[in-house]
């Protein structure tokens, strides 16, 4: 940073010195220009003036290149506003000094004023050139970076033409300007940064870029107007910018990029609200992830779920009936609806044979149903009713309505389902925690924590037509932080999750309870293991303490493609027995625990893996409590011994496989107390 500061200062001082020399040489040369016009154009270019002008332009651009590149992060809004302020200042400066040319016909004064404006123009062009460069290279690729470098070489290569006094009208100058224009057109298509602006920011920046475009066009008009006007009379410009290919090329790029930005931003504005809505839905999902925290009480959870649901669905009326644990009415949360209207809707549901307490109901047009004809059409044209359930236990009923037909899309239905599913787990956990607080502090907390863990771990993993599965889990203390579950996604696809929260005991168990709700919500919306890990890391980063993390492996078993897709988040490597090859090996794809890195860079540490399976192949998945178990001598059970034991069990069923591993573990440990929670699951493909 200090080196850049020194370099920036050196370029600034050098450019000021060269500009002063340029003004001086213009003063020396100007009196000789009061010649006939024909003689002027036939005279040879002044090499010293060309050298100074070329050097000044180069140093000015190098100064701004170092100055702008020294900013570590690009803030688009600040960059655009900064460029506009610079453009405005330079425009005012050029406008004021330009008036001086109308007060005198003295060729020295005219050239002096023009040289001052060269200073303003070069600062303006350099600032915008390198600001636009950073915008072009936003989320750059290797090919885009290469294209910009070629463009930059082409633009600065035109300074050689200026240095040697090459005629502006010559074919080489025209060709280079044409290439610059084509390159500018290509680079102007790189506008990825626009997608990250809000609707308000797009409208504001649209106006600012338009003003920058007008200023650029006015500068171009000034250059050519002054050139044509002053060279058509007895006054001649020593440093005529209209004949400098470099200046023309830079202005072409600025105008092209400004025009492209204005057009893309203008046509992008109508869709901005859609993207903002999507972003708001993601934010709401993140917000709901906090519900699983144990410090949220039941009423806070219901309020957040209710407000998030009707805001996301853009409902015109909504209510949430909260029920006691015995199923009796407890309270109502309402939005733009009265109790009488709620009672009418409930009666209409019942009379129309809808069981709104056990099923999701979506009515697209209530006016077509006789029992709904008395409802206010302005609010109840379409109705969505969703029960909030946890383990077949009805916790509440959420109803949303709109005054338009078919007001709730399938996408909204899926989102509300996810919200409600998350809420059910959260509310149940909240109720369990409330019981723990009300009972004796230590013993009762342990008792309830064991109940929580038992209820969260599946008692039966289910039966599937293409694999058998069996699992066993034990805690080092009364409760632990190991977690596993099976999620049927479709008839041919199943997800299996195994995880281990850092630490053990009650804190690990309660953290595991939080994570279960997050995973249940995410598994409905993710299509691949890597997407699941990315969203899971983002969600749990907001609900786990900074010193807590979780190792995890997520498996997607697909019977249609006969593949195992998995991603590993720092968890133990998976053991796989290949029946055809009679071989046991570990899947050692890499991965980092969830919650260790809590930003978008976590995606760099996800290493998805896929393996085909056939009948007779077996998976063994486990937590580190098994391989790290020790015998009285302090030796660990280890991966090699586990691999050997597993290979002996490949002809057994899944329960016998797990029992064999655990029996061998007990023999090895010789009765030593286990230091960590341990879990073992076997999956055999049939």
C-alpha cells in the first residue's frame, strides 16, 4: 500500500510538471501560428509538443490507474457517484474557462485556456476509464481479463501515433479507431454488476449514468467545435485534441459503455422486483432458521411465522389459529380480517367437506363453490389453509387469502410448506425447552434433553424397495450431539444425513435439535448434496455460536440412475463394499465442517462425489466416536481395523453388519468408557 502511495504521488507530480511544460511550449509556439491557414496545415508537426502531450496523457492515466486500483473492494454505487462528481467538476471547469476564449482573440490566451481544459479533460477521461474498467471486470473471467488487456494495449498504442505526429486522417488511425470501437462494443456487454442493484439503485444510477453520457458527449462536442472554429479563422490550436486518436478512442469507449449500461439497466428495471422478491424469500428463510434457537418462546415463533408467511405470499388477509397441546383453541393472530369472517371461512370449509385441520387446502376461486358465496370477494377470492403439524400433532392452522383468482402459485405453496415445517419443529422444541425450564434445573434438564434427542433421532428408518438400512447411536453422556436421518424425496430418490455436532452432552444435543429443523426445511428445496451443504452452512452460521461447528455427510441415493451422490463437510470418510470387485475402500473426498467458515467462500471447500452402486454393495457410515475409541493401552480403534471388520460382514444383513462392528469395538475397548458419542449406519443395496 505504501508503495502504491509513493507511485501515485510520483505520477501526479510528473504529470503536473509535464503539463506545465506543455503550457510553456504552447506559449512559445503560439505566436508563430498567426500564418495563413494553408501554411499551417502544410507545416510539419512539432515533435516537442507531441512528446509533452503524449507524456502528460500517459502519466494522467497511470495516476488514476494506481489510484483506483488501490481500492480493495468495488462499491458500484460509490464508484458511479464519484465518477459523476468528477464529471460535474470538470464540466464546470471547462465551461467557465471556455468562456474566456470569447473574451479575447489573442492566440496565446486561446491556447492557454485550451491547455487548461486539456488538464480537466484528461482527469475526467482517466477517472471514468478506470472506473468503467473495474465495472467491466466485475466477476471477471480469464477470457474477459485477456480481452480487456488487449483493448488497453490497443488504446495506449495510439499514443505512439500521437508521438510521431502520424496524421489523424490516415488509414492506420482510422483502422485503430475502428478496432477500439469494436472492442468497446464487446466490453460494453459485460454488465454483471447491474443484477446486484436494487430497483431504487437502478433508477438512481440510470439517471447518473445518463448525465455522465451527456457530459461525455458535450466534451466531445467541445473538442470538435473548438477545433473547427478556431482553425477556420486566424487562431490555431497548438495541441488539437480532436486530432488525437487516443482521446477519441477513450471517449468512444466511455460513450459505448454508458449507452449499454443505460439500455440494459432500463430494460432490467421491470424484472428487478422479481429478483428482490426472491432475495426477500431467501432472507425470510434465513430468518426462520433462527426459530430453532432455544431462546425463542412459542409466541415469538408463531408471530414470526405468521408475519413472514403473509408478507412472502403478499396475502390481503391472513390469520393463524394457535392451539393448545390438547388441541383446544388458544389464540388468534390476524391480519386485515375479523373474527366473524374467520368463522365464516371455517364453516365453509367444514360444510364443503374440507378437513382444514389435517390437510393443506388451496382454493383457487371461492366464488365457484356454493359454501363460499357469502365471503367477501375482495379478500377471499383464493384461499390457502395449511396446518402446522409436528409428528401428527396439530400445533396451529395458518390461513392466507387474496382477492384475486388463483392467487397462490405452486412456488408460493412450496415456500409456505417449508415455513410451516420449520415452524412445527421450532414450536415443538420450544415447548420441550419450556418443560425443561419449569422442572428441576439439572436432573430434569437431562431427562428432557434425552427425550428431545430420542424424538429427533428416527426410531425406525423406514423400508425402501432398493436398499435396506439400519442404524445405532449411543452417547458418551446422558445425551449427545450425533445426528442421522433418512428423507424419502421420491419413489426413486432418498436422502440420508449423518452429522456430529462439536462437543457432547446437553449443549451438543440442543445444537443438534436446532440443526434438525434446518435440515428438514432444506432437504425439501435442494437438488444436490453441494447445494444442501452451501445452504446449510449459510443457515446454521446464524443459529450456532461461533465456537460451535458440525461435521456432516449428505447422501442422495438414486435408484433410477443407480448412483450415490454425496458431499462431505469434514465428516469421517465413508466405507464402501463393492460386491463385484470384492473390495472395500474409503470415499475420501474432501470437505470442511459447517459453521467453520461463515461466508460465501465456503463453496470453495465443497467436493461433491458420485459413485455407481449395484445389488449387494454396502455403505457403512459412522461418526468419529467409533474410530477414536481407545483401549486401556491408549490405542485408537482406527480406520484400518474398522475397514477389516466391515469386510468380514459384507454377506450379512444391515443389522448384523452394525452389530458386528459394535461387538468388535466393545472387545477392543475392553470395557473402557467411551469418550465421545458414536453412531453407525449400514446401507445395503438390493
